[in-house]
């Protein structure tokens, strides 16, 4: 365990927690003032005629210092208020990562554990449409009908928000359907729209009611949120294009009112820490400020470790830059790094673990993560403890239940669920400290 996770005294913890609450309170008031010109949330589809995307002001930059106490304290403090019944709004946990967290197993299991204990409030923000390739939604189903094309922030910088995915639709009648698979449905729907020159129009349809045309044509390109909060539970909502130009979507969300925990995971196959650099930084900041997360989880490293040229100093510098950006964008949040898990490639023809060698860059990546965790006051969870080295990784391919896929890089559904359970235990240990 790094020095940054040493247990503070009760007086130190309460002082840090109070400072965190004060910071979050100030930020909440600032955001509320900044959003005065933005109508909403809309209570019914007819009210959407008042939506004026160009009237939404950009949020002012945050000028406050990041949290300096125990990196898990902001989450633990907020969870304590939920347990005490003194908090009525959801707590936010936001996760970014690669294919390990793009699977429908790790993040959904982590969400399930938090929501079982503190309250279920839906899946939260999701990539628009059916999402990037290999992504499967949890607690929701999506359908795409008509002309839609997606792009990710994997290698090309651009207009991307938290999901790192943008979906463009064209053609009259092209539709997206988002359906809750939970028995409780949803009573909060969010949409992140990219307004831009030449943008087309769309409308929302719910419970047989058709909303008014909503334009995305604007003089400048910006991310604009739209919030629809009907007074009754719903199960499905449809977005339909009117065919007067392209419509770009950055994300959509299903939630329920009340206390609980939102665990929103954004993993993309092949991603490295550069994924966060390729997102539009103002959009990334706006998304995080709206959520005011208690914890941000970064799960990168496997794809970096494939290269034998990666060095600890260079990767530590990249990681430090991204961690500091997260602190600027979400100053009240703690940050947790998921240390790169065991991963190997074949080096011989044998059948045992000797036929496999760790990815060449794995030692450098792990050393960089340790350095950054210590220097930047970031929590670090050692994912390698799940398998215990290359031989343990190999044994996981033959375990019952099987934990590791035959490629010796990805885990099985059971392996990812076990990961989530170990991570949850780590975050929840000594919750009062």
C-alpha cells in the first residue's frame, strides 16, 4: 500500500472531509448559477419546445485546489451520509479504461455491489446508440434503425465527452431506441448533443407522445445537455431524426430519483491513457463537473504494456498529466488507479506457464503507476493479486470456474466479476478512515 493510503487520525479525516464538503457545496452553487440560462429539466415532452441549445453558457473554469486528503475519503464520507439517511441525491463514481472495463461484467458487478448496499438508481450515462464495437450495455438495451455511424477517441482527438464515443445519424426517420431492462424503469433521461453549423433536427418520442422538433444547428460547435424528467416511471424512449441535416450525439443516460450510487463506466477496446487526451477537454470537464464524482477510477496499462519501448519515466509523465487534469476538472473527487493486471504472451510451444511471458512493458507500466500514486496522492489497487503472476494467470485459464481467457490477457465473466468484488472490498475497507 502506498504512503498516500496511510490511515489518518479521526481529527485529520474529519477536517479533510469538511473541506471536501465545503468544496463540493461551493462548486454546486457555482454550477447552479452558471446553468440559470439553461431551461430544464423538462417535465414533459411539450416543454421541450423551450429548449434553446445556443443559450446554454459554458461553465467557468474551476480555480480551486484538488482534494489533498486520503483519496478514498470523499467517497467514504458521502457513502456515510447515504447510510445515515441524510443524503437524497445519488453519489457518482466515474470510471475510464480499456477493454477490461468495456465488458458487461466488471463495471456492472461493481455497480451491483454499491447499489445493493446504498440504493439502485439506474445505469447513468451510456454511450449513445448501441455503443462502440464489442460494447454491451448493462441495465439497458439500445436499438439503431437507419443511418448511423460511430467514432471513438481511441486514436483521433475530437468532440468527445465522457463516453469517448460519438454517434452521427442522418436521414429522415432514422431512430434510436433506449429501453430500461430494470423493473423500476427510469424517471430521468439525459442526452448530450453536439450542436454545430449545419446540424439537423430530432425529436423524442415516449409513451406514444411525440415531442417538438429540436434543432442542433448552431454557429459554434459545443456539447449541450438536455434533461427530461417525467413525473412517472417510463421504460422506453425513442430519438427520431427529421432529415434536415446530421445529428451528433455524445451520450445518453437513464436514472431514477432518490439516494443511491451511480457507477458509470467508459471502457473502449484498445484504449491507452491517451484516450483521455483525445477527448475535448472542455467537454470532459463539463461532464465531470455536472456529476461532481466522489471517485474517479482509471483502468489503463495493458495496451501500453504490449510495447517493449515503454519506459517508467515517460509513462509516469503521461499518467501524471492525466491525473492532474482529472483533479482540475473534479477537484472534490478522489482518484484510484487500477494497477495493470497480469497479462502474458506466448513464448514457446509448451503447455505450462513456462510457455508464457509477461507483456514486455508490464514492469515499466506498474512502476510508473506506483510512482504516480505516491507523488500525486492517488489510491492504487494492485489488480495482479487476483492471479499472482504469470503462472497464476496461466492457472486461471484452467481454474473452475475459469477466470482467464486463453489469450492470457482478458478475463472471463467470472474473472471480471471477481475483479469487481476485490476492488469493492478494497474501496470499502475501514470505511470510517
